[in-house]
């Protein structure tokens, strides 16, 4: 199932400079990882396979560590990237680990135009093997490559934790482990939902909170304020991150229906073909009548251009798109109300308003 990703929509804190810096750090850490496995006695074939991790990581937008760094820098402007790169790299490499396992589950052969780890194994290490064994072995190697990366993530993370005070280190550890727990639980709920004929909206929302809101917004920003010694902001970030994450996910669900594939870089109606439960699909399936029956016929199947027109009419006539937009409007209002509830300063309001505006106006 898809681990939800956040497109490159942020540009208000010199994201290009950040990307250059973190890409250099990621490349260095992965090179060190490969060298360790070569020293342990890895065969040339396996080492070449592990080197493909460099290509797999090259297309990411680095949004999660960018949020960590942006919040940290906002509340502690005298900080330098070099002093926090281990934390930022561990956040990004954990995301790559999730994607490697995610691609195995989804049987996705490409991500960002690059062969996924299991597809690369299938086309290089095991291209001469019999098909059933080829697929199983390639998937197994991808899972193990992800596990290797997972080990590297925590090696880097705890190397960073050792450089901060005990109180800060404990808070960082609890937050990072909670991030891992939440996204894994969200993934399990996501997989389970695809087996349900009538997934309920409450569970869909819980999945979105765990896999998008808390994973991509709440916890990355929490790591930043902890390092900046502003733990007093954690209650606000939890509420703010959940609402903006839900808003983002509903927007993403709508873009799957009415977006421009040239901008989103993915075909329309993927949620339908993958039988991915969303609040839009739930709105349709909760009804009775011809629209529900027509929609059910498309779930889990390839969608032709003619099908797309019919599906669009179903989303419109059922009121699913209107319902989603109404939910977005409600979340936007609630986000602004949080500023008063948590008594944010004018500077903080301006900072977080930029994030809200960028998400509100995005097209990918």
C-alpha cells in the first residue's frame, strides 16, 4: 500500500540549498554503508545491488527533514546544518526504508523513474531464474536491503542523540520511535482497509492521521522544536500537524480525480485501480443506488480513458467532490482557530500561515 508522500511544494526557506546539503550528506552515508558491507565480506554482486540504494534515494524531495530543519531554524536561527545533518539524514533514510518495503507490497517496478530495489534485483541478480523463484527472491532481497537501511537509520540517529543533552536526547528518541510506530500501524490499517467492502470513514481518517498527518507533518516538526528547546510548542504542533496533514491528504485524494497528470506526475484514478479507500470513495459507497453500483464495478481494475469520464461523473453526481471540499474548508477554519487557542506570536502565525497557504494553493 502507498506510503503517502508530500510533493515538493515548499520554497519559503531556501529549499534548494537544503536539498543540495542533505543530498550530499545522504550520498556520503550510503557510501559508508556500502563500504561497511564490503568489509564484512559482501560478494561483488550483492555490493553492486546495495549500491543501487544511491539511485533509489536520488529522486526524493526531502520534505520531512526539510520541515524538521525549517522549524528548528525558525526557533533557533543561529543553528547550522552541519551540526544536525545526522538527524536530518536519519529522518529521510527512514522514509526511503518505508518506500522500499512499500514497493514490494505494491509490486511497483519504478519510483521517480528509477527501478525499485526488488525490480533491480529481478533484472540483474536473478534475471535468469525461473519466474516464480525470481519474484520471491527479488522481493526477499529488497526487504533485506530495507532492513539494512533501517539499521543505518538508527545508527545515525543515535550518533546524533549522543551529541545533545540527556533530556533532549530522550525526547528525540521517544518522538522518533513514536513516528516509526505510527506509520507502521497506519500501514497495517491501510492494508486491512483494502479488504473491506465498506470501509468506514472513521478508520480511513485514522489511517490518514497516522500515515500522512503525523508521519509527514507532526513528528518531523516535533523533532525540530525539541532540538530548538521549544517543547512547549508540541501540543500546538500535534493539533496543527494533524489538521494540515488531513487537509493535504484530502487534497491529494481530490487531485487523483480532477488533477492534471502533467503536474501530479501520476495517472488519474489510481486510488480506484488500487482499491485505495478515501473519504471520497467512502462517500460514494455509503450511498445506495446506481452510482454506488457503477463505482463498485471499477474498483481494483484498470481504468481506460472512457472509464475516466464515467468515474468523474460518478464523483461529481454523488457529491463526493463537494463533500471533500467542504471538509477542506472546515479544516482551514480550524487551523486558524488553533493560533488563538495556543496563543501563537505574530511571527509564529506568519511562519505557519506560509505552510497553510502553500498547501491550500498546490496543484501537485
